[in-house]
C-alpha cells in the first residue's frame, strides 16, 4: 500500500504547475515513441511568440545550448530562440546518474557539491540569464530565449518556416537541428503490460523527472531491477546502491544483462568481469547472460521470467536498452536520412541545407578520414561548431566554415571510487594492452584485496598496428588527457604498447617511492594473457 501511495503522490506532483525549473511537470514515458509524431497539441496560442527570428535552434539539450552560445560569440547582438520539448532550461544529463545520487542538496534537488566543495547545478545557466520571450524582439543587445514544453513538428527548408505543435509557425533565417536521441523501448513490456502499469513501473531513465521519481520511491521499494549493460545502467547500479545504503533502505537491487559482464562492449574482458564483481560487492544481484522471456503483473509487482528459468519480482524496472536518433522532424520535413542508422545527414561542416545545420546525436556527418560517422561523445562540440558555422558570416574574422574533426570522448563514474575517461575508438573487440598500478592493499588474513585490484591504470586499443583508443582508469590528470589525444592523433604505429603506457602518470605523487617504482616494471607482466583479440596485463 505504501508503494501505491508513493506512485499516486508522484503522479500528482508531475501534473502540478511548475513556476521554476526545479519542479517536475512532464511524464517520463513520453519520449520513447518509435514513429514520427506529426499531430498537434490543442494548446492556447503562445503569447509574444516572434513571427520571425534570425537564428532558430530546435532542441534544448546541451548541444542546442552550445550552439546558441556560439552564435552569440560570433554575432554578439543576435537574438536566438531555442525550442525545447522539455519543461526545463538547458541542463547537463550526466549528473542524473552520477553526482546527484551522492552529493545532492535536499533543499535544491538538482544541485550537488563538487569535490572541491563548490556547489553546482545541472542547469548551465540561471533562469535570469535567458531573455524573456516578451523581450525577445526589443532587447537592444539581443539574447537567448527558450520556448519550453513545445515541439517543432515540421520545417519547410525552402520557405524557411518552422511549424509548432500548436499550429503556430515561425520563419527563420538560419536553423540548427539538435533534437538528440531517445531511449529505445523494450518491446516485451509493450506486448505484456497495460499502459497504466508501464507508466508507473517502467522507467527509461533520461530526465530530471526520472531521477526524482526513483529517488522519491527508493525508501519504499522492496525490489528494483536495472535492465541493460550501457553506461546509464552501470552508473545507476552503483549510484542507487550507494543511496540505498545512505537512507538505510532494504531494497534489493538486480541488474539484468544479456552479456557476460559489465560494460563488455567497452572494456577488456578481465576488467569487465572485475566490474561485475565490484557490483556484487555493493550487494547488487548481477544476472548475466540472460534474456527476459515473459513479463506478468502480479500483486502490484512486475514478474520477469528469465531465460535461465529464474523469476524476478520487482517493484520497478529501469531500462537502458540503448538509444535511437530523434529523427521525427527530419522525416516530416523531407530531409535526407542515413539509411544505415536513421540519422540526419550533414556534410563535414555539419550543414544540412544552405541555411540549416545539425548537431548532436541526431546527425551523421562526413569525416574526411573515416567517411560517414556518428557523433560518439562530445555532442556539445557539434553544437558549438554548428553555431559558429551558422553565424560565420557575422564574425569579424575567419568567415570560412570549419569541419568537424573532434576526437570522440566520454567519461563515466561507477560509484565514488571508480571513474574513467575514454578517447578515440573504444571497442573491446580490438586488441588491447592494459597496465595497472600493483595493488598493495591487504585483507585481515593477509590476502590482497580484490576490491582495489584495478585501482589505477591505462588501457590502449589497437587497430592496424596503431593506437586508436585510450582509457584513463582513475587517472584524473590534465597531462594524461593531452597525452591520450596526442597518441591517438599520431597513431604511434608499430610502437611497443608497454612503453607507450609508461608515458602516462600512473601514480599519484604521494605514492611515488621504492614499492611504486618497482611495481611499474612489474605491472606489465602481472596476469599477462593474450590471444588473437587481446593482450592484457593487470
């Protein structure tokens, strides 16, 4: 009964008015449709909506925000209108699965304390930074306005007109499409569960509303199941486990993945398996190499029948089933779509048409070296470049559009003790070489503590005898970051990977000494295994 009341309270909270961006108003399940949506909403007309704008940015994510800021850097008096589906000003999604679970401020649920003690919000700017819509056309120095909770359902690229979901329209001179990506549904839930149950029990974790939903329910839950093996799923495994301990919750946390071990697509097998063991150490029930064969709704819980014959009863499921490009606008507007992955096609300068550019996960851009590529990390840089190129004619210098050549990069935290940053091509199917600092921590019985076995290290990914990817494992060092980029840029073809790994600062300054110096010579030889795919050492 307590769980049911919690859901009722949450749904009521979602539907209440939202005077500021720290309250929730939208339903977490709305953004996962697989078909283009062209229907319009029966909203009242938007007061003070400009009939025409010089710069229109479609999408209120971080790439849309970056595009608007870049435009203003070139064209300082410009007016930029951002149209966002969400009832939020532009924000960073990263803390939703990481920092907010560890350092959030109860008085401000979307702020957290950084390592240095400074308070930070998920929002890029304060609300006062943005230009009120009623002042959009009159502000003497221009600015950025955000139209929230609305969608552009179609644009006419020949007439330069954008059509909103309430039948209003806006003409534009230049447009940047940054509609991002959306979670893929897990089809078995649609086949087996009523919509009302799916809305309350199945969460495709993506938004601040999703964070608040899970956080508010955690204390009352008996069981929670995370489905998937992506970054979102694995970050939440550690984050939610930590929060449940903080609040003394007895919730049982399960993780279901249809692969052998955690983050298997990214990490070499020995490290992937170790991450699974670390999750188990955090009292997470990791169920690997299984699929969900059937789903039932029994006694207010979801019953999952697994391919190994086990049954899991759980209060809610958090699903990380991958993502797909949010290409509805491209489909309804007749823009060119990549037939391979459904992304919006741009050239090397991220241009779609003469006056339209694209940015973020929704695009497929042309790379002079590798051909057609998707944006793998660094989507904020596509937004910045699209904004700079769209406003290049307004700049006082360097009017030539620039091509996108940003090195793919992403980072992840698995709890408070594991963090890694990845550069370049990160694919566990490639041959890898790994070097880790030898662990000297011991248990009470004198054995080495497996929990910290791989505390700090470097992983190199190789292709055609060149280094194409680097993972910095618990190495937070600017020098190491620049070195990783330089190594990938140069390729270091036919170089001994062990010698390359030694270039990185594997040791914190306080650890340098006789034992540490000795272990760097041994670290490339401890547990050395090799086959046609991997050359790993720990």
